[in-house]
């Protein structure tokens, strides 16, 4: 059974822009392809980490779009063009590239958010500012029953 990214944790980047990944995340990455490699890219106002197989599927889907709108073309340029393949060092740290740190507005304090098959990396202040209103209609339209959560 594949390990999933399920924990959310506050972390601090060191002065070199390195992030210490929790052991559970490192284990899930190693289970992904045997090397611990993952792809990190931007997504609106945060970063997203993908296992290599998932990244390949995602980029293939994007590349099938033959004549994208200008906005979608810019989206593809950022998502694919800024993506970096990373592998944790012996201490479990990864250096976040400056281009991605700038894109996501990452400062020293960050939030790792497990999203099952991938994980997100947020600037702590941006994450803390996230809010959501009544999304019950949107969830219902997508076929999601939130009654068990209430």
C-alpha cells in the first residue's frame, strides 16, 4: 500500500533556503520511485510537490492542449517552466529554488500541507490567512457529501 502525505506541519527554512522534510514525507517519497525524488512547482500562491509518476501524467495532460488561450499558455509556462526535480540530502533537507520561493512568497516560516498523493508548501502567513465561506452548494454540485463532517 502506498504511503500518503497526510500530516500538516509548520517548518522554518534555514538561511540557505533549505526545508527539512518530515520522516513520513521522506518515506512516502522513497516509496514513490525508490529514490526520494519529487517535482516541485508553483500553483497560484503556494508550491505543490508531485511524485515523478504523477508529475509525468499531469504534464502530459497539459501538453495535450494544442492551442491554449493566452492565460492557459501562461499557466503552462509557469507550472512547467519553473518546476524543479528535487531529492532530499542525507539529512532529509531540500533546497527550495529562489524562483519558486519568489513565486510563492515564501519567507522563513512555512507550512507543509499533506494532500494525500502530493503535498503543498505555503508561506505560513498566507496559509494562516486562508478562509472559506459556505461552499456546500459547490461541494454538492461536485457530488461531495459533507454531512458526515458536520
